[in-house]
């Protein structure tokens, strides 16, 4: 017995094709609806795929004579062309077309969503606030979702302004900021993560200086970012100025000794390397640091100037970290505050600090969520 597949618009057409080509002894094993592969078939209707079992000995001989003039040479040409392309190449091509199919389908879904939401009939004042949120670079999906929720609340609270309700919803999304808290007579290890180029090392210096100079705490720094020589020198210079012990770590088995050497410190900040998304070795290094040092606090540093698509990629990169809080750098380099709201909404995490310049230790502060909410709604 052999098996063959047929594609048809419906079951009747499939049966007609089977009987005509293989005879009435062929048996239909199963059928299913599929969509043809390839970009040109992306928006076409599904077709019926039928799997048929048949005995070659029982195939009508008429089938072999059913050849129109020129068909034989055409069939030969097709076979020659197919022979020049390997099965692996065809499989790779199919996968790429399927990938494009999936991507375009996702885009169409998102576009349809935005189009539906844009046509939602908001009150005039709420429509203006919605536009301010979008102008502040709040993700459109989030902005429309909050505007609809605010509209529902307005229908119940006639004596409350749209701006007041929307600011309340933004504050709910931002949550209460959670800065680093230190309990007397204990040691706290703070691990700082984040991609390269966002000011992570400078931020650690600012935090260390704030706790050391302003709050009179004993602070130490462990640096595991041995890839950037300039960053090491910068960190060493600041540590010398502040009188803070600094340990440079090149292997994971040095971490225990480094932490033991700082047993008298109230807070120990741990700097890490920033790597590209998908770096498996970086993931394993971070997990090993977490396993050995058992940090009480983990801060993920992200720049306020980074676009939402890139933010999502970074968040996915650090998805293996179970619990962390957000620290946003370079807030002084953008007037838009929507990125902070996007971060809290997308990660379901809370803010800690924001940095507002290069000055050490002054240009760092606990995130002011009330101010952020007002800037998003009032421009």
C-alpha cells in the first residue's frame, strides 16, 4: 500500500479527484483543513487536505494515458528544476515563509487592535488626555486600555475630572517606589544588572556615595565586570575618592572570599557585565553570582531613552531573574515619561531610583511617581 495527499476545496471535490486518479478501491485515511504556505497565500481561505491509501496495482491504467501534448516535457522540466534544489533547502524556505506568515499575522492582529481602539468614542477631554499619553510615549495598547477604564469610571463619578481619574490609574500602574532599605546591624548585598551603555557603573557609584556620605553607612563594591577596562579604572577612581573598598572578581570561585573580606560592610553593591540578548554564558554567570552571593536586592537598570520595543527585548533577556526592581537612568536626557509607565506595566515590577545627570552623588533620587503621573497627563 502507498499513501498520497490531495488538496481540494471540499470533500466532494477530493473524492472525485481520488476516484479519477486512483480508482474506487482507494481509502481515505483522514482529512483536515490547512492554509497553503507562502506569502501569496497568506490571506487565502483554508483548503482541505486528504490523505489516501491505495494499492498501485489497482490504479486504473487510464491514468497513465491522461497526458496532454507538451505535458510530458513540462513534467520533465519541473523534475529537473526540483532536482537542483535539495529537500533541506526547500524545508528552510518553507520555514522562512512560515515565519513571515506568522510575523505578518501578528502585525495584522496588532494593527486591527489599534484601529479598533482609535475609533472608540471617548469624551472630548479624555480623548485629549489619551493623545497626551501617546505623545509622552506611553505604549498605545496601554494608553487605550487606561482611557477606556477611565471612561467607565467617569460614567459613575460625574463629579471627578478625567485627568484626576487617569492620574489615579497611572499611579496604580507605577506602584509605590521601593528604594533600598537597610536594617541596623545587618549586611545587605545589592546586585545591579543591566545592558551595556546605560550608566550602570556610574549609578552604583552614586548609590554607594549616597549611603556612604549622606547616610553614614559602611559600603563596599564588588565588580564582576572585567570586560571593560575603562569601567574598572572609573570605578577604582571613585572608590579611592570615597574611601570605599573595591574588589575585582575574575572567577566565580572568588566571590565567597570577596564577600568575606567585606564582612564589616553594611551594604555591598555588586556590578555586573552587560551583554547582548540571548547570551547564554552571561545568563549562567548571573545565575552563578546569585547562587553564591544570595543578594537581598536585585536592581535592573534601564535607560529612560530606550524605546519600548528594545525595552521588551532587554526585559526578556533578564527573564531568568525571578525577582528584581527597576532603576531608570538618563531621565534628564528625555522629556517623555511614558517609558517609566511602560516599564512598570510590562514587567509588573516597582521603581526604585531614577538618575538625572552625571554628578556624583547628587543626580540620583527615589522615583517620584506623583510627578511622573502628572507629566504624562499634563505634558
